[in-house]
């Protein structure tokens, strides 16, 4: 586990039922989001953009870290016959 953006984060494995409930919840929220006024959605996305820009270096670090983990994962199987 790695410290990122000031805290540690670990996720538990979800059951198929919990995944389905999360997907249904996302569908419901998307429907609500789709009905909201465009100006309201745009304002929200502008606030998200400000937050992303403010923490862009931390996000870049995380993306680089994820890329290294992906490369290391692939390398561990590189010598195995197909």
C-alpha cells in the first residue's frame, strides 16, 4: 500500500451482488445527471478541473506508478512460454 494525496487507500474485493448494486446506483445517478441543466453540469466539471489542476503533480505520480506496476506485472511473465 502506498501513501498518496495524504492518505492510504485500500479497497476490499466486492461480491457480485455488491458490484451489481454499485452499477445500478451509477445508472440511477447518471440518469439524474443527464436531466440536470447543462449549465449546472458545466459548473461542476469546471470545479473538478480546478481540483485536478491543483493536484496535477500527485496525479502524474500516481499514473507513473500505475504504469510501472503494469510493466513489472507484464515482465514477470515475459520469459514464460506461450
